[in-house]
């Protein structure tokens, strides 16, 4: 991340068994919800699997770019620790209609600064949804002390010795 701090990588893409197991454990902790929303991209398999196990009709993706098929997209700014620049997250009007008036669970793979989760929470609120919870498989750093999210395990930070 910088000359004094390294972060561990956690990428569950292609690991179906891990994705299923993590989804099962997070569902045990999650409040009742109607819709699951995640930010593009590493939370996609987790959101899908949680929705599948819950029997949810929909899970939605906050995209990193507006797509041509999105009508009247909502967007918010976000700056993630794993990205070198400010980005935007988008929901199209079809997704907004799915969220409006619904209980929404926000899902991600790892929470570090919480910027991505907060951006998705802002999108959900602007869409008229009720963000009933936010979760991740892992939390690192100060995110492990947060009381507004739930997660399965802490992920260590590696601070280099300044000597």
C-alpha cells in the first residue's frame, strides 16, 4: 500500500468450495434481507452464493462504470485502498426499482477502510432501500473494531519496521 504497510491478498475467484463455505457462515450471522448488493468485482461470487443459499430472487451489482443498458443510473464516488484512483459505483434504474422499499444486505469479500461498503450503502439509501446489514469474509486493520459490520475472521496488516 505504501513503503511502510503491506496488506494480505485474499482472492476467492475460482475457489467454489471456499465461496460456498464462507457464504454459509455469513448467512448464519446475517439479518433477514430481501436483496443482496455487492460492489464490482471480488464480492460477486459471494453475493451470488449467499443469494442462492437464501433462495433470494435477486442479487445486484454496483458497477464500476455506467453501462449502455443502464437507464438513469445513480452513482456515488468511492476511493478504495486497493485502487490507485477515485472511482464511481453505479446502479441502473432497474436495480434501483429492485432495491426501493426492500431490506438490503451489503456484501464484500474484504473490508479494509470500509470505503466500498459505505459507497454501496449510499447507493442503497439513494435508491430508497433499507441497508439492514453489511458483511465481509475478512476485515483488516481498524475495520476489525467496527460494530456496523460483521465478518468471519480478521486479516492481518503487515507494518514494516521503520528502523
